[in-house]
C-alpha cells in the first residue's frame, strides 16, 4: 500500500498540496473549490453511528499505520473550512465511501481489483482474518454524478458523504459475489495479513448516511454491486 511505504509523501499531498491549491483558488477568485476527502476521517465508528452521518466526529488512531492518510485528510478538511471562513474561498467537501469501477489499477491492493485480478489469473481470492468487516461500495458513475452536483451546488463550506448505503456487505459476501461473476471455478482462502499493513484501526463497518447529500442535491445511487 502506498501510504505504508510513503507516509510522509502521503501527508504532503493532503496538507501542502491542498494548501497550495487553496492559495491559488483564493488568488484566482474561483467560483467553486472541491476537496475530495474520505470516509477514513471517521476511523472506526461504533455500531450506533452506522450508517455514519457527517456530524460524527470520528474514532481515529493518530499513531497507527493508516494515520498518515486519515489524519492528513482531517487536517485538509479543516484547512478548507478555514479558507472559507477567513478568505471566503467557496469550498465544498465530499467524503467518498469505497468507490470502485473502471480506472482502478489492478495491483493497488484495493479489495475489488485485487479479487478480480487474482480470480482472472486462476488464483484464490484472499480474505483477510475472519472476513466479517463490512463495507458499502459505490460505483464510479454514481460517485461522479454526486461529485459534480456538489461542485456546482450553491452550498459552501459543507462536507457531504458520497456513497451507496443500500448494500452494506461483509468481505466474505463480497468474495462470494466476485467468485460467482468470474469465469471458471474460483476458490476463496482466508489468510492473516501482516499487522503492519492494516493494524487494529481497520474499520469494522463502513456505511454512509447520505441524507444530507440528498437534501442538498438530486441524487440517488443507481448501481448495485453486481451491476457495477
């Protein structure tokens, strides 16, 4: 994973890179500035905050292997909001929840392209640990639609969850779906991943509450996982 190999560079992109872009947006007096954040800002929410609303403040490790990504996104969000409050840069923030689709690199270790790549090569699908962690996957077409509608909306200084809450599934269920969609017989294998890669901060559940998004724009996810 890139952020485990390059944690400082990961933080630089979200902090220094975002600051540079905000300064440019301020200089050019832009009509809209969109920051692409992540559901990682919520960390590992307890069940009572699933689906997770934007008002949830997060349960994030500040020292784990994922912290360089999670915390730099959180920092960048408040940087954006302060540029809105102090300089009136018209920022909007979207927090993506497990977006997938064409364009994913097949070797980037994300679970869906990883499953598909291994299955097409005749290898087993590797499920980490007990496979009970859940995610809600959002097809790229839905994510792009929501993103542009937020960018061109009149609202400023707000963050919105972007995802598909209609199909929260476990890794075990996901592996079965992918195995059934791929040609030939595909086996599924459970393994224990290196602790340094995921750590104890890997969220147990991830599912967005998109009611705020839907109240701001005309949006409803159109694609389920099998269609995507």
